[in-house]
């Protein structure tokens, strides 16, 4: 039997020690990391090298970061020295941006999107792009360009989507912060599936002057991280008004750098029932319902109640299909075979819509917004599960039923998220625990329109009381 020499053994121990130190750094909070870099107790190079090593070691196992680029010197700002990889739906000047589509597999944008400019101006270091489903359609991250991104807690399962590459990279310590986008749950669903935090801001909080439907409040960009304070840190860099976005909100991003502490004594919280008949996996309901006492321990007055979501199905699906047809219709007419089946069907449905169909959807959308905001005059928050399903087999494009309830479309299993989208309210998904099989569960906290900081505050309080976000995946990461 081979026996290593004393020198070899010491070298091996030193290598393990360096690996453990790098791993510890990669799971440090972004807020703490930024403070240490600014105080020169940690160098931006040390941070970058540790994350690049983590990517080299871990990314081949889960396929979260799909394009890597040489890092450039960071600008000074609140994110100085923090590595980031942008979602592959975001235009990055001179860096391949595929949108997860074979049509754009070699596309190189000539300009950065606003969110990229703001993150770079805040000092983050761009190192690549994160995986997303084709054109961000669907809450399962796979495409024909890069393949599927796997769940770090069980590599046979999906990481969710469409910001799935971002969530998986965060969970594995490959990134300290990540940007994403959310139309039907794409910031919240992968956060829940990967045990990280995803925040869907109020429409206009993170402006997008390049949006094709500038007046639509359905799609928004937002921050992801491993804890709520880090989400707030990234939000401070990407939020703030922009004249090119008509929905843009006036508050400066720096307002999100305030301390998140707050007294919740006597604050009324509404606890979900079934959203009018939406099916939930009972394993998820069991975890979430167990947290009524958590919110009560924070001082909240918790009552089981929920708003009327009637009309949400018609409004959301109609406006989503209309949006897909508007964005992709011309390209679909010329190259219909270049789209995956579910997206192609949605585009076809959108192309068939009449003005009366869209008008009816907008009427229902307006009614639902007003009902929900009226409901939140009685309660400050609405609490529900982030997802209806646990992470499922990565080879399954989407669940076709839950609890025996069969679905009509590839997005029906995510109503717990897009019912909230249609209300126009900010919502956060925070780690809420694990099932015995080791799969994470997320809880969704929804607040009043425009009261984004309030949602972050309750999310942070829940996080402090539970600390499930501190449980990292295996894969030899920690």
C-alpha cells in the first residue's frame, strides 16, 4: 500500500485547508464581503480568485454558469469587488447573450442593458452569464444551447426557473449576488427550489427602458442572494428612477441600504387558504403551515384569510400570451421550428387574440389589483408558499398535475407565484425549511404595492428567526 511522505501529507493538508478557507469565503455574506473589501481587510483579487476556483470545481456538476469571461477591474461603489454573472436574458456588451435560444446562440450585443450598467457602476465584477430556459419561458431551466441546470440539493432534480442558473450558482457559493427577472415567478421559484432568497420588486422599482411593452407591469428585474440583507444591497444598486421607463418609481436605490430591523408587534398578517382551489403538495403546506407560530413569535397577528383571485387565470394567461406574441410573433412566423413546443403554443395563442380579449384581460387585471390592495388595507402582509410543488425530476419539462388536479398549460403549476404577479405587489421568497428527503421549501411574503422595503423587513425578521438559509448543499461545497 502506498504511504505518503510527511511532506506530501503536509502539502495535502495545506491544500485542504486552502480549499476550506476559499469555501468559507465563498459562503460569506455579500454585505460582509463588501465591508471587508472596503476596509482593505480582504482584497478584491482574493474574492475573485476564490469564486473562480469554486466555479471551476463545482459548475461542471450543476451547469449554472454557461458563459465565462475574463474579469475586469472593478469600479468603486457599494458592490466593489463582488463577482456577478448576469442572467442570459440580459444584454451584455461584447459578451454572448443567447436568451437560451438556438436563434441567438452566437449573438453578441453591442450595448449593455441598464441593469448591467448599474451593477457595473456599483463596482461588481462581471465574470459571466447564468443559465435560463428558452427566452425565460417556464420555471424549469433547460435549453438546447446549454442543456439543463441541476438542483444543488439533488442533482436529479430541477433548480427551477427561469433565473435557475442564478439561484443554483448562489446556493453553491459560485456567486455572492445575482440578478434575475420575474414574470410568472422566475425570481421566486428558483430561490425556493435552491434555498436562497429571490425578491420580485414592485413594477418600476428596477426600471427597464428597453422593454418592448413599457406599460406592462408583469415582467420585472430583481435581485437574488443567500440572505435578505444581501438582496437589499443589490437592490440598492439596481433600483431608482429612469426616464425611459414610464412605470419607473421615484425613490433612489440608496434607500434600501437602511437597517432592516423593525418591531412587528400587532402587525396583521393574512395566511393563505387555497387561493380559490389551487392545489398544493401537502408536503409543502405542512412546512409552511408550521410557520404560523414563527410569525406569531415575531409579534404578528396571524389570521387565515385571502383575497378573491377570480379572473387571475384569464387575465394573466391572456396578457402573457399577448406579450409573447408581441415579442416573438414576427420571428415565429418566419422560423416557427426554432421555438420549443410550449412557447410556440403560447405565441400562437397570443397571435389569435382579439382586441376584445386583451381589453377583457386588462379589465380583470385592474379589478384584481384593486381588490388585492384593498385586502392589504386590512392586513399589511399576505403569506403563502412560494411553490405548489417540490423540485421535480430535471428530465420532466413541467408538472402536469398536483394532488390529482390536472393542468391545462405548462405554467399552471406556478399559480402561487403568478397570482401574485398579477396583483402588482412586491413579493419575496425566503428559505423556510427542508423536507426529510433533503429538498428545500420557500415561503412567500407579499406586501402592499410600492412598499418594497417593508417586505424586505419581514423577510429579514423571518430569516433571523429560522436561519434555514445557512444550510448549504453537498457536492463537497462546505
